[in-house]
């Protein structure tokens, strides 16, 4: 039975697993490669199992090493978070808020949701990271993000314990370039069959809802493509690639910025927006304040997803 671990050795292992080689890790640690190698060998002896194996010239993690790295990620990332949170004069230091933002979200809505940061009583350092939900959840899992703003609720396939709050909801409309509006032979919604359509990603809830709506209305359409990035889809629409959907919450902005006009509302189709937060061991007052403000302003739904 292992009674204690030298956490310096554990940290050296973590650095090597992150850097991918003893040589790179030794530079970051300001130690010789021989020293780092010896300390990891000592840790392996203590654990009674190998953490790395040679694969040609590469040093790769064993199965036990991969499991160990996951725990090391949690331990040392949490330590980094603690240092960020507690360094300096607590009356003056900036509290960090790291927000992951789904690629598909309209950036004007994101800026509206994050507006409370400007009026916070805390000195806040805000960092925003764009990416796919899968990428952002990976960062959330190792404490590199405090929250995620997304257009898709958390998928239970992810091994995470998080809270998923529905913070906003909007009706959806179809938009077209201004010079197309007077060219349609039929009224909405039949006119959508006259032009190609740009739709959200195939796996998105909004895409599935729109496809159901098209089927219910017996509309045979020509789909130009599926685009995850909402800004890119609007840019394509502006340049005549096809009609595109967008939330009515940002109707005026979309029409002004992309020189398009809404041609009709998609009945019974809505876009929901979500705030995803983890169960945190260390409480950040500024983060707590922002989360509370978002939920208070948009008390639509609050559920906890816990995947084992």
C-alpha cells in the first residue's frame, strides 16, 4: 500500500506528460534531463507501475500513465487556479473570469450577457475563448474555463458534473439579401423553395427543428450547405449563397450589418441559449456574481447534468 507520494516527482511527471518529452520539460523546470528522468523513475518505483514507455524515439504514456495524468491535470490545474485567485492584496487584485464561447453564438448576445462584468463591484480580468462545445468542455474539465456560453445543452456522454442553465430563448426568422425580397413569386413560407438555404450544423437542435418545420409545411428545398459559425453563415447569406435563419432577438442588428431583410418567422421554432458551469472547489466571487446575474436575468431553466 502506498502511504505517501513525493509531489515534486509527481509534478515532474505532469510536466513531461504535458511537454511530450523529458528534454522539453527539463527546460521548463530548469533542471537537467538526467535529474527529471531519475525523479520519474523514482516515482515509478514508488508506484510499482510504469508511467511512460518508449515507442521508437517517442516517450508515450502507458495506460496507467494516462489515468495518472488525468488526476494530475485536476490537481495542478486547481493549484494554478488557486494561485491566480489568491495572489496579491485581496482588496486590489483582479479576479479572473474565463468564459468559453460557442462558435455558433451571435456575438452581440454574448456581449449583452457579459455586460454585468462592466458594472461588477470587483476588479475583473475577463478572458473569452471561442471554440466548439467539445473543445470548450475539455477546457472546463481541467479548470481552464469558469463557464461556457453555448447554443446546445450539455450532452450526457461527457464525463462531467456541471450545471446547465437555459438563460435565453428567441424565435427564429429567415433572412434574404435585400435585392431578393421583391423577386419572390410566392409568399412566405413557400418562397423559401425558390432559393437555396443555408442552415446550421446538421447535429444542432435548431437545424433539426427547421428541418421538421420544412417537412411539416411540405417545403421541398435546395440546401446550399450547413454552417456552424453563425457569423460566417450570415456573411454567406449577405453575398447571395442562400437564405439563412437567425434569432429575432438580433433581427435589427442582422439586417443592418449584413444588408438583408427578414422574409418571415419560422413558427414554433426557437433558439435556446445556455450557461454551463462546473462544480467548483474554489469559489471566485466575481464568477459567482456573474452566474447569479445571468440566472436572475434569464430564469428560464436550471438543471444539473451529472454523467458518471
